[in-house]
C-alpha cells in the first residue's frame, strides 16, 4: 500500500471523523454568576458568552412550554457558526400512555418556530418513559447517572451523551480519570468506534463511519457543569 503524505492523511482522518460538541444544559442559573459568568457580564449576554465557550447547549424550556419564533431567532443570533442547540421535545408529545395520540403535540412542537434556529439546530431530545419503544434510527441517550441504566449501543449516525454525576467537592465536577475516559469515548464515537468500558444492551459491533457527538454536562452538581464541560473540552482539543 502506498504511503499517504502526512497532510493528506490528516485531512482524510478529519473527513472520516464526526464533529464533537461538548456542552451544558441551559444557560440561566444564578450560581453560575461569578463561578462561570464574569461578575460584570450583563445577564442578557449570558447565552452569547456560554455559546462562545461550548459547542452545544441543551434547551429544556421547550419541554415545559411552547416558545415564540422570536426567541428561537434570538438564540440563533447569539451563537457562533458551528454551534448547535439540542432542543428537548414537548412533554405533551412524550408523556402519554399511547404515543400514537401525540400527533397534535408534535405538530405544535415543530410549529412553534423551531426552524428559526437554522443551522444552529442540532438533535431533538425525546424524553420517553423507560418502557416506551425506541426505533426508526433514533439515537439512544448514553446516560452517566446513578439510577438510570446506561445503554451505549450505537443506533443512529450520531451519539448523544448526558453526563449527570458531577460532584460539588470536585472543582471540575468529574475526577481527572473520569474526564480522560469520557474524552476517549467521545473520540472513539467520532471515529466510528464503540468505546470499551461502557454498558451495551447487545454485543458490540464495528460502527461504519464517523459520528457527530453531542456530550452534555448536565444536572448532578449543576454548579460544576460549566467547569466540567470546559475540562472535557480541553481534553478533546
């Protein structure tokens, strides 16, 4: 096999790998003022600041209520190129005994102006009850949680991880070795591999092609989420 020049090899690897976006859940949290946001930063610029630090933010307000098109447009304009939002689907779509009755809720959710996000729109997060079925190419959330089971099976062309065990007594939320492990997992996912050390429902099989990765530091000791995301991002960089 002929040798590939180093520059060409790097470009080839880049094209075969997905994009890794590390982020947090939401951007409005009073204890983050002074610990993450500069104390003199106007509150109206918090989203702009957070979007400039991370590659993604999970919006949960859409789970509880419909938003205005102008709000989505404002969020779009606050984020830089390449950044993406994850939008949590309305509970009126998912919290139903019979999911086939959620048509009106789904229509309202997608009709509220979500398209105003443009290319800043990333995945839609559907929070189903544990006994509800998952199919049709949906990516199962990879959870790092004390109570919820971890299912790391690769079921879509992207990976969505929620790391929810940050500890308040650790400045970066997660211990150094745990951050190293999650950074390695993100790189494996982006390269198209199924990382070792995670819990799978089915035997692992080689994955075809790279995947975009969305990895959020969320809940747990919420005060540490930004620091945890920054520490993980530093390892990816």
